[in-house]
């Protein structure tokens, strides 16, 4: 109860939510500092909205601890 339904976000939405560029997203993924995309087939990828949300919350908590 109260759990959000699982939702995929396309790259454009991830860019809008995080304010990161496409290249920054892929660089951070390669560095292990960003959620990994999910292949939807035929060159289409997406990210789980909850993983993006958790990544953003982690950034906020790190800011508050400094």
C-alpha cells in the first residue's frame, strides 16, 4: 500500500529530472555513479523512475552532510 507503480523514464525525462546532460549521464553510469539503463530492445533504453529518484535523494543527503 502506498507503493508507487514501476515506471520507465526515457533519456529526455532523465535529463529533465536530473539536469544532467546526456554525456554526463552515460559517463556517470560508466563510473558506477548513476543508475544503469534497462534495454527495451531495438536501441531503446530507459531508466527506472524509482532508481532515478533514489539517486537524487542520495545527492541531497550528501549535500546535507557537508
